[in-house]
C-alpha cells in the first residue's frame, strides 16, 4: 500500500474513532448525569475544543517530523488514551455524583471537568492527525486543495461511519466500555501496521485482552448485593437486594431508585403510596382506570393490583427491559394489567382510551423529560381523561427548592381548573390537577371505606393536601428549559448550603 493510501486509511479510522468516541462519551456520562441537552452540549463542546487544539498541535508536529511513522505514533498514543477512558473515568464519576448528593458544588464541577478532560485527551491527539495527514499527502502546491479536500472527505465519511457504528451496533450489542475499546483497537491496528514493529503490536493485543474481559459480575454494595444488572438501550440498570429481602431497582449507577419490592408488602412508606389514594380527592369512587406513564419495575402497578383489583391499569415504560425485570424480580402483576414498551407522550397521543387517572412518573435523573412538562402535554392528557378525571405528577426536586414544582403547577393550571399539591417527601411532591374541585374532605371520607392498611395513607395525604404553589412560568413545547431549571436549583441549594 503506498503512503497516500496508508494516510487515507488512517484518516478514515481516526474520523470514525473521533465521532464514535463522542457518542460513547455521552453514553458514559448519561448513567451519572442524564442525557439532557446540557450533557450533550458539554460533550460536543469538549470534543470540538479538543479537536481544535489537536489541529493546532498537529500542524506544528507535522512540520517537525513529516513522516508516516510520526503520524502512526500519534495514533498509537490516542489508542492507549481511548482504551483507558472507560476504566479511569469511573472513579471521577463516582466523586462527581457523591459531591452532587452532598451538594458540594466545587467538587462536583471539578470532578466533572476532570471527566471531560479525560475524554478530551484522546480526541485532542486524534485531532493532530488531520493536519499531519495533509502535510504528508501534499506533494506540490498545485494539488494542495484537491488533496486536502479528499482527505477531509474521507475523514468525514469515516466520522459518519463511526457515529452509526457506535449508536446502532457497538453500544447496543457490546456496551459502552467495549465501544471505546473497539475504537481503540482499530486505532492500534492501523498504527501498528504503519510502524511495522513488534512492540507496536503489543497495544492491539492488550486492547483485545481488555475486550475479552467480562463487563460485570454480581457484586456487593454498601446496602446489599446486586442480583441483576444490565446496560439497556436507555440506561444502566441494576437490582440490589438488601439483607432483609427488599429489592430496589436502581438506575444511573444507584443514584436513583425507581422501584422497590418486599415480598408480602405492598406499601412502601414512600411517594409510591400516594397515587393509591389521591384519586379519591377527585372522585369518591377512586380510579376505575389508570394510565401509569413511567412504570419502571411496577411498584405502583403491583400495589394497585392488590388494593384496587378492579382497576384497569395501562403501564407505560419506555425501557422494556425494566418491565421484564419487574415481572421476574418485583412481582409485577395485577388482575387487569396491560404493559406497553413505549415513550409516554407518543403512546398517549396514539391511544384512543380514556382514563380516570393519568399518573406521570417518568424521570431520567435528575431531569423530567421536557415534553412531559408542557402545556401541550397536559392538554393531551386532559383529552384522554374521563369526565371528572385527574392527572397526578410526581415532581422530584432538590430539597427546599420549589422552582420545578412552581413551573409545573402553573403549567397544569393553564389547562385544568384546579391544582393541588401533596408534599409527601422532602424531595418529592405529588401535584394533582382536574377540572372538578379536589377535596381533602372527600379523601378523608373515602379513607373510612379503604383497606385498613391503606386508610392511614389516605388520611395523611388529606392532611397534607394544599393549594398549588404560585409564581411559576407556563412551559410550552417551544420553550421548556427544564434542564436549566433543575441545574439552577442544584446550584442554588449548593450555594445556600455552603454559607
């Protein structure tokens, strides 16, 4: 293979690895920080800054050592750095999330920046390749434009291949860690072919060994043992079983618990209990039908099946793997249950059914999807309610930070005639909206007819029921900066906590 073809091959592989690493980097961060537009913006910005720095450095290096071996040495360094990213990033990510949990803003920002620098390191070295490749390929001034254009086209096509290979093949079937390693392997192979030395072949061999290592085993945590884990199409998920038999479905590396299960128990002493009783504030008969948007492994579904066995339940969960594990490990069942693996709003738009209650509990920590927090969404939900029906939203928020609740209250109030709040937890408020008056007295009266285990939950909810908070902005599909709102709330709480 002549030098020009060799350089073109390197440019294609480097292009694929650069953009493939960007997709994998967003996936690496998503279990810890979510997949919001802010996380994507940070990832894209990091890649662009790193590539820009690489172009500048690569041009200088190419003038100092304009050889194909020099180019391959850079690619070999990039391969080593990329292979290290998924292993070295873990400790930094844990520090970041621990700092977020304890609201130590300085440590959170610092460790997050450290992770971005880790991702930027291999991308910066890969950025050095483009000017280096042009320097090696241009023989005469007359062909400079044609040659550089051809190389950039090859590199861009490689980037396109890397995006689709990463998103459609590697991440779904091999996982995030092995996606980084496959791109590192491809870089190591083209570098070794160019260097043509035995020592250069050691790097691809080591990467192959890392790819062959198992990605996960049953392991202990500080509060139990992991009995199931998976990297689904949407997130990292695991089930942790405590010594007392309680099981928790944890998403995003354990930073969010989305379902709980204890054999023989149906109440959780947590926010999952509230939707069992709140419908009685709107209708003395409760919920004869309910759509649960964001059912996870089915804590609310299972409890409804036990306490309200006549209720027709449609459980909607975008991640079908969570429904599967709910059936296996969380006793996900009810007499009149239908499950749907679908995104909440498209499913609600497509269904022709009507419900007494629509319960919304769809979070990608720490964010609620913006399209489930807008005036248009609540108008759609209202159109799917029976007369006198209600919408209940679980609003997760930082403690002592009411801004998201205020916004959702205002947005729901722009569609419904009545909105009330049930501050069940420090970090969870249940908002309920309907076109009929919502009455704590009606809920107390219903408590007398409930299962004795459920009656105290209804009475406590009736005591907490209060008018919605005021002062929020109405969100629309066009303008709904949920991510900024949550991030600003976290920073505000952090600032107040540091005083």
